[in-house]
C-alpha cells in the first residue's frame, strides 16, 4: 500500500543492482586515455630535452667561436706575411722557410697563374696549385677578399684548413694583386680547441647533470603526486560503485594531502547519512508493512476486512465465470450481540467476536475466505461449490460450532447465529446482487426464530419491497427538500483556529428522525440518486462558502466528498466547472475529497480527471487514507494536496502503540511528498496532543465539533 523509500540500489536489507541506461557509461568507469602520470612524465621529458638542446647549442656556439678565432688568427698571420713579402719579393723562398722555422706554420705563395713561388716543401716549387676545388685562390686574386677552404690531397688526405689572402706588388691597399698567400690553419684551430676543450666538457657535463637532475626530481614529484591522485581516483571509483573505501592516508602535507583529508571527511559524512537513511527507510518500510497488513485485515479478529473481501470476491467471480463454476456467499450474523455489549461491556463483546472468528476459521477450508464486515457480521466466501445442497451441511456445522458455550467475564454464555446463503450464478451475477440476496436470506433466518439458516429464493422478496419503499422515501426527501447540508470544522493543530469545513449530508426525517448516512448513502449510491444528490451538495456548499466570504467571515476552505458513482460519471468535470462558475467561488477555496478505492479503480482516468481539476485551480484530497490499497508510489501520480488519515488509525491512538506507529508513518511519508495532513475522528485531548506533536496539520472530529448547520458554525467561528 505504501511505496518503500530506498537508497539507490538498495531495498530494505537486501541489495538490488542498479541498471545503467543503455548506451551510457558511468564517468568513473571510463578508461583514461592520457592520464596525469603520462602528462607529467611528458612534461619532465620535454624539460630534459630542452636542457640537452640548450647544452648542445652552447657547445655549438663555443665550437663556432673556436673556428672563428682560428680563422681570424690565420687571416692576420697570412695578411702579415703578404704585407712583408710586398717589400721583398726577391727572397720569397727564404722568407717562407724562415717563417716555418719560427712559427711552424705551413704556408705557400702562388703567382697569378697559381704557380707555386715559395713553399716549405721545395718539391712543390714551380707547380701549379689546383687543390682549391672551389676556385677560392682565383676568386681572392680577383677581388682581394680573403677566403678559406679545405684542401683534400695526397699530402692532406684527412683535409687541411687553408686560408688565402691576396698578395700585392707593393705595400698599399690599392696596389696590384700579383699572387696569393695560402696559410694552413688546421694546427691553429686544433690548439685553440685544446685550449677550450675543458670548458666544452664542463658545459656538456653540466647540461647532462641538469637534465638528469630534472628527470630524477620530476620522476619523484610525479610519483608522489600521481600516487595521491590515483589513491583519490580509486576511492572515487569505489564510491561510485557503492563500495565505500576505507580512510585514505595522505602522502604529503600539501594540497593533495588536504584534498585526501577532505575526501575522508566527505566519505564518512556520506556513509553516516546513508546509514541513517537506511535506518529510517527500514523503520518506514516496517510501518508501511503494518499499515498494509491492517488495510486488508480486521484489527480485532485478524480476519480479512471489507477491502480484502472485495478483492477476493472479484477474483473468485471472475474465475467462476471463466470456468463455469458455482460459488456461495454465506452471511453470518450473531443473534442478540447487542445484549452482550450492553450487559457485559465492549471488552466482553470484543472477546466474543474474537472467539467466534476462531470458531469460524476452524470450520472452513483453507481455500475459503472469512471476512468480518463490521460489528457482528461475518461473510464467508466459498469459491468452489460442486453440490449446492451440501451448503446446508456447512451451515449446520457453523451453527453448531458457534453455539457452543463459552465463558466471558466469569459467566457462561451461549451465543447463537443466523445464516443467509446466496449462490452464483443462480441468485445473482454480481457481488452487490449476491450480497443483497444473502442479506434477504439472513433476515428470513432471523424471522424464522434465529439460530438457523436460509437459502435465498425469490419468495423472500418482502425485504426487497421494504428496500424499494426506502428508496422511494429517499427520492421523495430529495425532491421535497428534506435533506440538509451540515458543516464539520477542520482546525489547525498548531493553534486550534478553524481552517476549513467539510460539507456532510444529513436527513432529518419527520417520522423516522435522523436517518444515519450509513443507511441512506449506500442506497443512493446503488440507485444512482447519489449523482444528482452529490451535485446538489456541491452547489449548496459552494454557495454557502461564498455567502460567508461576502459577510466578512474567515476565508474557509470548503471540502466536499465525491462518491464512487459521481467519480465514474462522465459529466462530473462539466458539472463541477459549471457550479464553480455559477457560484463564483474561488477555486482555491474548494477541495474535492476522493477515496483511495476510487483512485485505484482506473488509475489513468483518475490521473487525467484530477489533472483537469488541478488546472482549474481546485484543491484535491484523498479521504480515508490507509483503508484502501493504494501506495505512495501511486499517490505520486496524482496532483493531490491533502491526505486524510482514516479514523480507524486515530480511534485507539491512546492505547495502541501499533496505531501510533502507523499514524506517525503516514504523517512522515505524506510530508515527504509535500502533502497537507488531516486526521479524522479526533475525539480526545491525548489524540490531539499526539497528532499535533507528530506534525499533523489539521484535525477534525467530535472533540472540536460534530457537523452542524451553517448558522451554528458561525457561533464556532466567533469564539
């Protein structure tokens, strides 16, 4: 009857896997294509490569500087030789040999035809020099610009660095060029390199050391950061799979360590909240289970109640029609039960009912249903009857068992019963007809002297004639205006102020006196009179609310009950809309009350109809909640504003811990849906205190006032 409130993936003490939507994957379970470790390692590698590249660049610059210095020194020396030779061109060979003895430098001089004029290798004298494969000597003699080249020859197979400068015929810059001085500077470059090689090694080693240091430091930092992040990531994954991880240990006292501590605190808070929610859910589920049991069980005797009887009867008749079987409806009523209550008290009467229920249970088959319909009336449903004549045997067995003596309040009593029997399909094709005919048979058994049984037959229709007379009298009362609308106040639990009223129909008959609604309302429902009767009550109530408002009275919410027959009427919405328009009532001040069974009969139609009423601006309430077979899951589908706790759960609040738990559960779960809660049948101050302390919003019952005419209600408002 109630929906369980559960943690996702949990249900009470059991666990159910939560299905993932198709085509989707939880983010925490997605594979990581390029994680933080790979990114940090890539950054460290990039830093190392950068350092090595910078080191190589520095070494390259230094090598370039050595080469430049060697060429500059060679150029200066060659230019000096050319300048000196210009003063004394007649002794070129002697000058070159002397220079070689002094500086150990390999050089030679050629003329314009590239013929060797002087050379430390005398065998080369007179030879034409052709080892400048790029024509550098010819170019220098042509434009006077010094040039370098590498000579690869038999004398220098590994290559020798040569520098050529122009040779002038006079020591003047603009003198005619008559040849060229070629100086080998390989040795110069080698000496300069050897002088700087220590620096080059130092730079290279420093670069490698820096790169290695960055790599080691980066790996250590990456490892510590990734370890902490992976720890957090794994914990989050476990949490997403609803497997709370154990507390994490921070790796360092840094931001990730602080984040780890924060995650531990968050995880503990969530787990604690979940444990509390699970406990509350289990308590609510247990209360809901108790409410559901009571919804189908008579509290006093433990037998099926009227709701369970209706469900079982509908199922049994459907099966009987399908398989062409008979079923029997047996109504049992205790004779003179009222005398026991009046003489020995209600406690003795309850004990008697419990004993009678046990005796009935011992007489019947497991497949039979025994239900207490209220008071001292029991109904037995026998779903398979092969031989109707044997029902007499069953009836005698029941009467014998029920009439056995028993002791109550120290006295021995002998209680008899009367039994009425109707059979499907001979005596009726639906439950109301079968019940009516079983009742007729029951009355016949009582008229025959009680402590007996009777089968229904058309000859017993005297009762039907009386019923017809009552129906006619009810129609006449409606036509002649005998019926009246009274109003029972609903007060705020917090301060006792009247918040609204419920319109209730009363029949003050001029001869029979006040006729109970429990007697004439079912007749009106069966005959269809309830539809025009309900329309009239709704219109009278709306006009009265508007009249009070015009007189400056408090703005009360007017609650009006809709019967099952009205709710099934296709013209209901149009009737309500026309009455609201005709009376000019504020839709927000009109509340329609519907029972659970009416909602559950056709959920789709009920949801659609209530939605139309809600869009009109009306308030909607579920009446007698807890006696039907709806659930909070179903209630979510309806746009209701108010939940009314049935008086059955209020009556024994003072002495019944079970009723207290049920009332508390209904209030708590209704509040979770954001609904206003009203308790019916409040008759004592302890009931008021309990309901107010548990958060019930409004109270209604004889403790405050019975239903009274409109004028008497004004006196209540003025208190």
